[in-house]
C-alpha cells in the first residue's frame, strides 16, 4: 500500500512527517542518536529491518540532511551514518515519543497502561 504524500500540505507537522513519518525512520534515528549505532550492519542487526528498507530510509535521511554518509573503510568500501545538527534537533521528539509510549502504551505481555 502506497502512502499519501504530504508534500503539498502547508503544515509543519505534515512536512515533518514527509521526512520522518515512515515507521522505521524514528527507530533508525534512535539507533544513531541515542544508541550510537552508525554503521549499516549495526542498525540492521539492532532493528531486524530488511536491508533494502534500511538503505531506502537511510538515503531519505541523508537527502533531507538529517544524516551524513561518511566512508570509514576503503577496501571494502563501507560507510557510517553520522547525525547532523538537524537530526540532533529531532532528539527531543524521540525523547517525547518514548516518554509518551512509556505512559500510554502497554509493554508486550501487559494489559492497558494506567
């Protein structure tokens, strides 16, 4: 199922979701910003995400300036994904999502929160 694009909406929330609204994207940013996992394999292993999906999400984050792709070996050629000021400014959003989730969503195996 293809999702709707918010590119034409004149709303900052819609424009933000256009960049970070895919459901894997906040988790990828969590891995880079909070858990300091910057290499493709580290992120993939931590999330259990398909390589093609991860590559697409990382490409989107790089093209929108949240992550910077840096080579860390030449042979074989390997890259890491380093947070930019834009991504670091997104950190409080991740922190708030976590806070809200801890309060209002059940942990696996639990009933309703609060």
